[in-house]
């Protein structure tokens, strides 16, 4: 691995850790700084803007603009409820992703989301064993997103705020990373004849698929 790539990964890891720690501190603080609120709003707001832009729907774009304006006009109220901002973002994103993965499981194995992603790497049609494996991976991701949303909600409403924040802001990226690693190792054992793509490439594939879905 080249020195520049190591530095790039190192800076990315430091930036990610700082972002997560800032989110954790903002969620449990009684009077968090405004920058913490803006950072908390950024991921969900950016996703909404991108979705509305690619939708080419004037109604959806107008609704998105109205929501952004409403947030800007109520920053003081939102800052006093920063934990709610982070909770809605965490539970909302997991709900959305769970639906995105889960809704592809209703038909045959080839329609499962991870099977579609595999078809972007390997020349279709994929064999039955590969399709079954990809469907099972889709099930795992669906169960993770649903479970994380439920746990996040239970901790937020019934547990200590600090414990919820540790789960939502600090443990969630670790859990997602662990699933990617376990899936990669399992794939190498379950599908030994394939030229396996890296974890980073798997993440890029999902991003490309999301961008295509938003444009359609």
C-alpha cells in the first residue's frame, strides 16, 4: 500500500473518529454548540437534497426546500433538542435502509439487493448458489437495520441518554464495519471460485447502486 494511500486512510479514520465523538458529545450535552447541531443535520439533509434533486419532482423539491427553511428558522429550538435530531437521523436512516434491502426479498433470489450488486461485478446470470448466498446476505443486512432501529428506539425512550448515544454514535459504525468484514470472510469460504472484491469496493458498489436508483 502506497504511503499516500496510508496517509489518506489515516486522515479519514481520524476525521471519522472526531466526527463520531463530536456527535456523541452533542447528543448528551444540555447546551451543545451550534456546529454540533449543523453536523448532526448534515447527513440526513444532504441525502434529502440529493434525492429531491435527482427525482426531478417539483413537488418533492419544494417540500425539501420548505423543510430546510423550517430548520434554519428554528435552529435555537433544534439546538435545545439536539439528541432528538441525532435520534431521528439514526433511526430514520436505519429504517430507510432496512426497507430498501427488505423490499427486494419478496420475489426470487435474483431480485435481492445484494444479488443485484453482485451482478454489477460478475457477468450475469449468476449461478443458483451465488444467488442464494447473495439473498442470505440481503436478509442479514435487513435484520441488522431493523434490529438497530428497534434497539436505538428502546434505548432512546427507555434508557439513559448516554447509553443510547454510545450505541448510535460510537458503536453503529463499528457494527457495520464488523458485518462487512464477516461477510467478506464468509464469502471467500462460501464462494471459493470467485475473484473476490474488497470491502472498500463493496461499499463503492452500494453507492453506485444508490445513485442509479435515485436517478431512475
